[in-house]
C-alpha cells in the first residue's frame, strides 16, 4: 500500500508561485505513473499534470505553460511547480499514483478513475 503525503501549499497573491511536494512511503516502481489533481469547492476533482517513469508528462490545457511536474526517484518524491498563480487555481491539490493497467489505464492519464493511491491533499489559495 503506497502512502502519499503532500506539502507546500499555502496562501499567495495572484502572480505568485508555489512548489508542491509529494513524498511516497516507498519506491515507486517503473510500472507506475503519478499525477497531480485539484478540487475546488463545489467542483469535481480534475487532473492537472501527470508523469510516467520515462519522464513523459501530460498537462491539462488550463495549466500548460504555468505548471511543471517533475519527480526525484532517489527521494521517492513528486513535485509540482506552479507559476503565475491565478485565483481560479484555488483548490485542494492531491498527489496520486497508480500501477499501469489499473482500471484499464495503461497509458499516462489525467483521469481520476485511473489512479489507485491518493494523498490527503494540500490547500492552495490565491487572492487577487
């Protein structure tokens, strides 16, 4: 059972930056991929960025050019660099990991149903 713990959230002004971290309790095998999701009050959880073991990445259109996902395999840690923050980025941000083939999702995906393991989230609040 992989456990994920997010950190790095906070309250910032519009245009600011944050770096979110996600520490995994164990080594993440190359057969897994990982992602960042967010959920604003009253809205569904949405995928914002994903990365697989080859370093291939995927981003939601709404964050392309502003968010950068990366991983440090030696530290079992996933990162999300968020720049040019906007008030609409305010949400709880979650880290997730999944083995390929979970729910039939072999290829890197930003769909929530493709992910098996979830962290508890870290809050990001952006004021205008």
